[in-house]
């Protein structure tokens, strides 16, 4: 079973998420590519944050989960004190868990918080900020509307 997630839903939920994370006062955003890129850009606009970076991970090929997570890229966060990590969904939670541990190890002086549009209760990692609970596969508009 799948659920289509439209631009209208995305816009409304992104506004809610922006409102929730404002109190964190992030100085930079790290998008988890690819799923978090669209959301990170919109959140950066809403929060007026110019320092937007990305880390690319690969855990899924379409809907099939890989044996292990691959991480690509580095972040330059030497001037930030608070950084928001942005992904579209905490599905298994492995990606966000891995990235949060990786960044906290590399940048111990920085406070990191995570955010996502969707969180599955079966996830091993719960984001600090999330909007929707999911129990089925989410098909985001950016995955379907431009094919």
C-alpha cells in the first residue's frame, strides 16, 4: 500500500515544521540527499538560513532496502553552533541515526537537531521535530510528478 503526498500537503506541513523548529534557532541546515533536499530548501527560505549543505546517503533503491548504508560528502560547519538536519522521512531510522552520530562525532561542539515530515513508529530513530506519522510507503510529489 502507498500514499501519494502532494505539493499542497507538503507546503502546509513544511509551514508547520518551520514553526516548530524556529525555537531551535539553527544557523545552518544539512539536507539528507536526495529526500531532504526539497524540504531543506523550503525550510531555509522560511527560516532565513543561507548556510544550506547536504550529505548524500543511499539505503534504498526505489522501494528495496540495501544491505548497508552508504554516505557521500562532507560538511563545513566550523562557524555554526546549532545545525538542523533535514530529511523527508524517518522510515527505518537508520539514515538519520547514522548521520546524527557521524556529525556529532565530527563536530562535538555543535548542537544538532533532526527534522522530518514523516516518522514511522517502527523507526530506530525519532527525529526531534516531525509532523506526520506514517505506516505505509509515502510517494512524495517530487518522486512522481516529474517523471
